[in-house]
């Protein structure tokens, strides 16, 4: 197909990618207006954000670290949405996964690779069961998953708050767990870079040293693998076909011989496991020395936005998670550089989500302008 201006226009009018890009333009435009009203130069602010993302290798590694849990919780929400369910409980599932991984990482005494596998597997299983509760309530009693997952979020939070009050697990009055065993870490070269040989080597390689100053870990690699897995399950397997069929039309799916109730439970089970994996990788790779379990960190809620901007697909969540990670980390730099409020980043993200959620409105605006141009 020949690439022409007409073909590009058609892509923007009918394709989800075009709507996402236009929504991003609206978001950055509104952010610029907010900065102007507050008395700041938006061009300078956006330049500081770009420098805060790309000017140092360490900054780019932090963007990836910030993006990793967002990508995986986005996959959790996306998987449920593709199957007709709205998983607002990714935050609670993330907490259950983090708490389980922290407990397994601290209490178990296992060899290095096996310890990581066991901790992650337990975290995924517990979080999957947590998500499966909402699926079962939906299938068995017709309880709306939005309500049940919101309630389960708070149940998970208070359960984790209780867990860290146990002397054997939490540091009294800190809201934090004890440091997990070294064998459960998934950080890259974590032990070696603190040895005399590692320090000497890294001093002679400044770029590598700058990257390894951050808690860079294997979580991002797992996030990529999970994005591929979600895409494969939904598009290349019988299970994925059945789950998507239920999401499109549960009545037609049931008439076609698909067990709708079982599909609901399975969908929330898998979605919960994904969010739990995000919590596990965050604990084992980033916050293993001070695993905070007393507050909601918001990764599950941000995953909803990541999923929507990523068009509820595996590759889309990967890209939108990186965008969110870049905005969240780079956006923090504008406060230090020019004393501008970092809340403008949340305003931009919110605007992007609004317009992504209203594709018909954008299509109407573009179609109206096109008709006026023809007249």
C-alpha cells in the first residue's frame, strides 16, 4: 500500500494509534497552559523533563525501573478488560504479591535462583487467588467486579498493615519489613558492584558505573516476557479466544458452548497473578532492603491508565508504561530545576486518559474539520 497523506489521514481517523497520539498532544497542550497560568515557561519545563530522562544513563535506567511495575499492572488491567471485566483491584493484588514475596524472601533459606523462583511463584499464586475471589463473586453471585475489587484493595492493605505489626516480620513502628535474604535479590550485579574488584572496574567505566548506581534489576526483562505472554494467550490460544468471546458477548459465547462463569474466574485469576508479579519484582528488585507494605503505592491504579493508553494490548502496555515511567521520573526534575509543581504531570496524564477514553469525540472533531475543509 502506497504511503500517502490520505492514507495517513485514514489511519488517524480510524486507527487507535492515531487517537492515542492526538490524546497525548491534548495532554501536553493542557500541561503547557497550566504551567503558563502558574507563571512558568512550558518550553523550559518540557526541556527539563527531557533532560531528566535522557541526559544521563542513570536517568534512563530509573525510567525503566519506574516503568516496570506500571507495565505489569497495566497488563493485568488490560487482560481483564479484553475479557469483559474491569479489574480495579490490581492495587490490592499488587500488595498481596509484594507482601508474599517479602515474606518468602525473608523467611525462606534457599539457593539463589531457586529462592527467586519460589518467592515469585508464591506471590503470583496468592495474588491470583485474590483476583479469583472477585471473579468467583461475579460468576456465582453476580457481584460487580468493580465493587468487589475496590473492597479487596482495602482488605489487602489492612492485611499487609497487620502483617508488618508481627515482630517476626516487620520492624516495629516503621511500616517496613526486615531485609530479605540476599539469595532472593533480582538486582543486576548487586553483590559484585559492592566488592573491591567491582568498584575498581566500575570506576574505570563511568557509563556503566552511572547505570549501576540505580537499583537496576531483571524486572523489566520479565515485564517484556509477560507482555509477550499476554499477547500470545489472548490472540494465539483457545483459552484466549474463549475469554475474548465472553468479553465481546457473554450470551453469544454461552450459546456457542463456552463456560462463561469459568471464564470470568480464570480471567480474574490471571489478571490477579500479573499484578502480583509486579509486586514481587518490585520487592525483590528495588525495595528489598525496606519493603514498604503500610501504604498503597498506586501502581495498580496507574496500571488502569497504562492499559487504556496502551489500547489494552501487551505491546501497547509496554510502550505506555515506558511513557508513564518517563513522565513520572522526568517530571520530578522540573520542581528542582525551576520550582514548578510536579502535579502538572498528573494533569497531563489525566488529560491523555480523558481523550483516549473518548475516541468518538475526537473522531467527530476530525471529521467535522474535514468536512469544513471540503466545503
